């Protein structure tokens, strides 16, 4: 099945924008987590935001193609190879993409 056929059939292609709401628990504050997320997302041309939560967790909305999202996870993990973090994605939810968003921001 070609990419065009998958899109017509309602299946996402690697070129469709997706947006994920993610909630991270573990070693995610005080280790450059937000800034690394912003750097990787910006390098990949993705949009969204990331912020620390008062309970020590981190929330993120990440928008890009399926291929960009997969690459984001790979590059983010690679950034911490020398100092591996222990964290889990506690929650993950698909959202509607935000039209007109132009960058990835760290929120305070």
C-alpha cells in the first residue's frame, strides 16, 4: 500500500502532523531535561512546549510527523547516553495538531 493509499484509508503516514501530550516521571528536573527537549525538537523542526510541574514531573506537548517523533525519542535518549536518566512516560495522549504553531518553547 502506498503512502497516498494509506492516507486515503485513514491510516497516518510519516508525513502527517501529530501532537502528543506526554507526562514524564523520574529524574526529569535539574538535569537539563527541558532544554535538551527544546534543542532536539528545534533541530528536527518540531513544535510544542515543555514545562516543569510542581510535583517534580515534566509535561510536554510535542508536534511533528510520525518520523520526527520517532527521531526525537532516539536523539533525546542519545543526548543522555553518558548520564543515563531514569524516567518513564507516565501518560501519553494523542491530540489534535495546533495549526500555525511555529516553534518549540520551554514554559515556566
